[in-house]
RNA sequence: GUGGAUGUGGCCUAGCUGGUUAAGGCGUCAGAUUGUGGCUCUGAAGAUCGAGGGUUCGAAUCCCUUCAUCCACCCCA
C-alpha cells in the first residue's frame, strides 16, 4: 500500500494535546464570561446554501468564500458568524425574545492566502445583541465591557479596545462634501499607523482625488489624540455643523461614559478616530482591539453597531451590535510570544493509575474511586515495563502517578507519587484522592512546560 | 488576485563554483537500569535531497516546468 504523506493545509491550525488543552481553556473562559452576561449559546451549520451566504453579493466575500456543489446544491462554507446569525434570527424571528443575545464560538473559513496570524480556518468567538426595531445605546457600551472581562480572564492586561463612531466620520466627510468617498477615505485613514501621515496624504490626493484643503482637514481631524476626555473635547469643536456628526458624538460620549461605569479602566479603551475598518455594514459605534505589545498582528477583536442585520432575509428592521474575537489568531500570538500561562494545567489527567500486577480489577476499582472524588484519572492498561509506564506519565505531564502493586493491594492501599517532587506516600484510595486534591488546590501541581 | 523568496529523514539545519557510502542536532525506538521517571552513556531505525523533465560520463548542487510553503500588497479576526 502506498503511503500518503500526511500534511496539514496551509492556513489551518492543528495543535498538539497540551496546546489544545490551553486552547480549550480559553474557550471555557469565553463561554462562562459570555454566559455571565446573559448570552445564550448558539451553533449553526458550517455549510449553508451559497445563496444565503452570498446574499449581500460582491466584494471580498465573493472572492474568498469556499464554494462548491454537491449534486444540484450550490453550497458554501460560512465566511463569518454574522451572516448565519442574520439568517437564524430571520428564520426564527417569531420564536425569539428580543433583544436577542447570543454567543457563538465556531470555526469560519476564508479562502485567502495564509500568512503569519492569518488563517483560512479559524475560530471566531462572537457575541451579538439584536433588537427588534430599536436597540438602546447602552448595549454598545456593554459589548466592549464584556470583551474587557474576557481578555482579563485570559490574563492579559496590555491590550486596548479602540472605539470610534462611523456617524462621526461620515458626518465629518459630509461636511467636506465627501460623503461619496467615505469608504475609500476610511480605508486609507485606517492605515495611518502603518504608513504614516505623509503617505496617507499622498493617497488621499492622488488615488482618492481630494483637494489639498480636504486632505489637510482630514489629516488635522485624525491627528486628534489624547485622553478620551481630550479627544471628545476636541470633537466638540466640530459640533453643530452636521446632524449626523452630532448624533455620532452623542453616541460616542454615551458609550465612553458607560464603558467607564462597567468598570473598564481608561488605559484599556481609547477613543481613536482612525479606526474605521471592519465590514461596511457597520453604521455607528465600531470597535477594534489590539495587543499593545504586538500591534503588527493587527486586530484580534473587532465589531460594531449595525442597523439592519437581516434585511436580506426578512422585512423587519433588526438593529444590532456585536463583536468578534479572532480566537485562533489571538492564541497563535500568545503562544508565539510565550505568554500562555505556564500555570494552567495542560495534562489530560490529574493522576495516572499504574497497575503493577497483571490483574486489572483492583486498578479499575482504584481509578473509579479517584474519579468519584472528582479527579481526572487515566488508567494505564498496557503491559509494559515499569520504566515505560513512568515515561508515559512524564510525557503526559500528569502531576501524579498512582502505583498499585501486590503489596498495596494486599494492604488495601495505593502509592501516590508526586511526579515533580518525586515524593511518594502510601495511602488508602479515599485518602489518596484527598491527598491529590489538596496538592492540586495548593497550585503545587504547576504544570511542567519545560524541564 | 499581484509581486518577491524558499523547498534536504517526524522537526531544525550543513552540504550548493556538479564527483563515489547526503553530515549533524532535536525527536523516536532499544539497551545499560525486569516496582520507580526526567539526566547520562551506548546502539538502532528513519531521506528515491518537493515533483516531473533536461544538460552531463556523473546532479541535492546547473537549466526548464510544475506543485507547495513563506513574506509583502489587497482585504481581514
């Protein structure tokens, strides 16, 4: 038989067990945090009818979506979680309670060239709040507050949630008579950090066809920096010239005030007039989150307010606000930077039961006893040499090995070996369980990352 | 989609003005050491040098084609 060389496609992340364990832990934190704010879990199919996913048509989605046929069906892999949500809400409109709050942590697919931190298959961890007809501005402050909680839950402190409002930008461009070109301008301005003000100016003049005055006004506008209060104060200078701008400013102020009330420290969020990117369906508040020490990797979490979620699928006005964490990218960066908490248990079990006799019965009973005490226990059933059993325990990085030989069985005992200290005690099974639990709770089980 | 670079055991790398058996490290497996692991020592397995074609007495090395990967752009999480 010919061997097919195993390989994983570029742009797809595949983890070894210990890393996967850490990844699962992040998802756990996400789930519990999202749930603590009253969001309901949702799962939708990876594959949808292509018509549904491409309802919006045109643009990047069309170019990057994985599309295929099976028989007569025209199918596609979901490109994000927002479009499936729109379909879901439209389809189950009558059965849902609004505001509808859901979270979804699932894989999405994009057929683009993979790069460092850019994947073709990746997890998004989304939360959205969908209103029926209306949705209060309060929600727009709550969403980033939840993101803050999540990131802190991951153990991160050096991150910044940047907030802006599209109405401010659109209102401002309208003031300059540039409403037609707002998309183009936003995309250019968004690159400010990367290419610098001069380059931005050049592109605005040459590619976007702005006048010198218009370009200067825009550069002056995006040059507004400082504390949130300072930026807001500077924005007041543009007030009462355009109603859209004024509305956006009011919203931005409301978000900023409430964000503080939700307990998000000023250093973790910033009003930033250059952020504008994200899908073009955003209409108001927009968010983008970056890791302060790794700006090169781009946004690990972004989202915003949209006014018409499901217009392609239902004749209802369903405004919403949501945000998406690029979990795969975030994990990739954290791992690459060695930021993954080495104190997180990564072993698949707390204890490995090693039977030293050929008779399995007592070992099975022992493992069950330990499990009843709440421990994660693996029973090693292979007839291997003792050395190999220990080597296995090492590789798994289990904190405890529990030995069960003839002597122990005869006495109704078992030997608990702490794999890090090498210390070993012989105890009855129930006490052994208590012993292990106590040790684990002390945090003395600190997982071995490197020896 | 556009531009640039790179493909050598599972992983990382040496060899590249062509010259016989492709070298090393990590990892894997075995033994030293048959109820006590990590360290050390010894040994072993594992590569048609990405694939196909060409030049040549001779190609990992030169040429062409192709595929794959990586980087930048585009766009995005």
